[in-house]
């Protein structure tokens, strides 16, 4: 009887963790072309709402820092500056935010 309850608990825990794992990437601010799991995720309080991700201001938001790597450093050349602008524009369009909103979410 006790053994059955332990097995049932473990099964439910596994199913719950699996469900959470699969749900997280869809709630993350990340590049649309991302195929694999993000290697550098952070979770933080959202400085503003992100309707597309169903995140309200003050909720926890997941951000894939790897996809924003190009935006974190000052551009050393015109090519890097263009790459930063294109990355910012793509992410803003995908998440239906302004470019300033993306920067606010990253910085705050």
C-alpha cells in the first residue's frame, strides 16, 4: 500500500516536471529561430507586460540571454552595429514589442 503511493507520487512528480519543462520555452523571450534549449536562461520580474507571452508587469519572465548576446556589448564595427539592430528588430517584431521595450526587459 505504501509502496504504491510512493510510486504514484513519483509518477505524478515526473509528469508535472515534464509538463513544466515543455511549457517554459513558449513563455520565454527568445529568438524565433531557436531550435534547441537555451543554454543561458534567466528568470526575472518583468518590468513591463508582454501580452504575446501572457506575462503581466511584475510577473516572472524567462529570458534567453544567449539570444541577446549581440545586444549586450558595444558594437566595435559597423557590421556589428547592423547585426545588433537587426537582432533587436527581429525580437521586437516577434514579441510584438518596441525595441525600447526589449531593452527595458533586458536591463530592468
